[in-house]
C-alpha cells in the first residue's frame, strides 16, 4: 500500500508539472487567445512575402546580367556547348576538350534546344532553375498539405523555403540542384498519394526518382528514405520496390554508359569520386544549418509525433540529409549542399505541426511557423547578397573588360571563367577544376596543357587560382607569358 501511495503521489506530481506550463500560458495569453493565431499567421505571411520579394529581386538581377562569378554555371554551359557541337559531353579527356562532365544529362539536355534556337546565354539555365524552384514550392505545399500540416501553414512553410541566404543566392543560378530537388519532392508526393494502392500502382513515384538521379547522380536520398520505410514495414514490399526502382535505373544508366563508350561511367562515377576533402568545413556547415533550422528542431521535440504512416519516410529523409551534409567537406562544394537538408527540415516540421494540436494550444503551431520563417529570414543577413557583376552589370568594369578581351582574341583561350567563353561563342578547351582534381588523384596528366603553354599556344589565359595549382602551369605562365591585366578576381596573361 505504501508503494502504491508513493506511485500515486508521483503520478499526481507529474500531472501537476504538465499542467503548470498550461496555467502559465493561459494566464499570459488567455485574454488575446482568440486573435493570437491570426496575428501570428499575418506576421509570418509578411515575413514570407518579404522573402519572396527579395528572391524575385535577385532572380531579376540574375536574368538581366550576362556575367557569372559562379564556376559551376560555366561548367553547365560548357557541357551544353559540347552536347550541341559533338552530340555528347561525355568525352575522353586525353585530348581537348578536357571537360569533366560531372552532371547527368537531364538539366543539360533541357538547355540544349534553346541553346540551338537562341544561342549561348546564361539566362536560359537560370530561367530553368527558377522554373524548377517555382515547381518545387508548389510540390512542397502539396506534400505538406498531405502530411496534415494545414493549408495556410503549408503555404507559409513553402514560401519560407525561399527565406535562407543559401536559397536566395543559389536557386536562381543555372545549376542542377533545384531541378533535382523538384523531382525528389514530386516523387515523395506521388509515393504518399499512392502508398495504399494495390499492385504496381503504388510505384508511380519511381520515374520522378529516376529523373532526379539523371539530373544529379547523388539525388538518391528520397528514394532511399522510401525504401527504408518499406523495409521497416514489410520486407516483401521492400524487395518488390527495390527491384522496381533499381532495375530500370541500372538499365538506363547502363544504356547511357554504352552509348557514350564508357565515358559516362568515368565522368559521373570515377572522376567525380576523385575529390579532395576539407574536413574542417564540416562542423562549420552543421553550425550554419543549425543556426537556420533550430526552431524546426524545437517544434519536433515539442510535438513528438508518432513516426508512423506518412511521417516515417519524411523523418528518414531528414536523417539521411543530415548525414549527407558531411559531404560539404568535398572540395568545390558550396551553399547548394544546404538546400536539400533545409527542404527536408521543412517537411519534417510540417509533419510535426500536424501532430502539434493534440499536445499544445492552437496558437502554438502558428508561433512555431513564425519562428521557423523568421529565423530563416534573419540568420546571416550579410551572406544574402549577390556579386556586383550580377546586381549592377553596368558597373562591372572588370567583367566588361574581360568580355572585350575574350571577344578580341582570335586564338585559343585558356580560362577559369568558362561562362565568358561559351556566352561569347568561344570553345572551352579545359575545365580547370576538373583538370586539377584528376591530376592530383593520378587519373589525368596535365602534359598536353603544359606543353601547349610552353609553346605559346594559348592567345589568352585567364586565371583565378586553379590553373596555377596544376603542376607545371604556374612555372610556364611565369616564364612564357606576361601579366597583361588584373580584372577583379582574375589575372589575364598573354604570350611574351
């Protein structure tokens, strides 16, 4: 009896502890409780719309500017150029062009018709990325609504996707990431809608996952999350889904490898794996994401949703993205590595929000959405800025001079800015970062480039830092070329 009494007293004490916050909450907000949620939603909508306005302003600047400071945009343009001229951009790197084709064909192929029709332009890949971002917002809203978030919170969280500095400064670039994320979200949405369909009807999501892979070959986290969810639920269904996903994917990839004479395998797998890692960046990057995403993590802890049904694959997807962020230590990685973890965080926050009303008063959910959007909007405001060559191309004198130098040079050009070559209809002979990485890992020798440098083959050389790190090139440039001009971050050389 004594033990039972102690147990009862402990239960009453626990209940009192649970009730104490609610008494304090009611005393604090009780008088304004009926209007608190609309006020919080209005404040969140205002913040989200301000973020949308900032994003649209940056999108307009990117579409209007003919210049690029982003190395990867030039790589995409170089691949489109090769596809248009050679019919393939997966080419042997023993001779020119020595371009590491590190992206699968979907995004590059979408650029190709407009490249042929309108000529080379940064506006085309940037427009495609912006269209993919718009589709991603719509898909995110629909998926959040399916997760039980509620239409207004789902819309606010979807708009909140644009708020962080890394989405603001990245989504409008002519890169593959936003399209890959769009296909991943559409796959998750289709899977959620069809999860209870009988037979093969539940696998209609798989083509979206295949498209994501053939846009960016490491876009495998969403299908992996779905498959792991099935493994926990039903092993037979898991094996059927694994077969349905992997066999067509491997057949399509095998066809790509066969058509390109094995070069797609070398470029997308062997060459891409040959990378240096700067492990010191990893902890710093996790802190960066935590700074933006901590309100969403608190929401998850507060809601403590049951991780079953549609919430479980989202939770697995989030965990996989947290683990994959470690790859930001890879040389050449940039703020795009934050985009999918942030997307997964918003999806998990939406799933948790659907479970919140059972534990917390109604305005708490609105407050959580406000905190998520506010923190994403206000964290690192100094990083939310495009280069001057994008914001004010009329004042980008260095880029104007670089463009004139490229246009006025008749012979071959070796340049670290690949965009300026393609946009001005000059052929890309060498992709410097790929050359540097493959040389360091013994997969390529720079002999051809160094030999041509020694004989003064290049009429113009535009360096930033990568070319001078290629073995033999720095000494050759110092001996056989003279520094003609310094143009912003670039040093321009001509033969002596």
